[in-house]
C-alpha cells in the first residue's frame, strides 16, 4: 500500500511516536504496526509538524 502525498494528522503522529517510546519498539516494528514507512517515522521524530 502506497500513500504518496498523504499527510498524517498531528495527533496520529504524536500517538504513534508515544506508543513507540512507551513499548520501546524499533522504527521497523512501529512502522509495521501502524502501516507507515520507517522513513516517515524518522522524519516525525525530527520534526512532528506536517509541512
């Protein structure tokens, strides 16, 4: 499934990163769990606000 150009809401981004931290998941595990790309997660960790 590809989501080219799709912007995820800020609340969703915050939720995903909070679960990653709380459950001590890797980027790959978090990406699989929430069906998002690992590169997206890494970008969110650097800058949470959508462009």
